[in-house]
C-alpha cells in the first residue's frame, strides 16, 4: 500500500508542478499531501474511515493466505 500511495502522490505532485503551483486549486493539494503522508507514515486516515464505513480490512497484495 505504501508504494501505491507514493506512486499516486508523486503523479499528483508532478501534475501540480506541470500545471503550475499558482494555477492549481488549493483543493488538489489535500489528496496529494495525504498520499505522501500515507506513504511515509503508513497511516491513511481516509482508508481507515472508508474501511470502518464498509466493514472491510485493507490487506497487502502479497497473495498469501493467512
């Protein structure tokens, strides 16, 4: 999950950079910063909220049964 968060965060920041920091709405900074925060710390508040709302657990994509 951390690699996924980092990849999406980098893509968002690259898009913000290519568009221009002064042109992009401030709203786009929220998910971009959230993805990088989730990649660095391993804590993703939005994933926790969604998983509690729909009663599922987010597991890694290792493909191994536990």
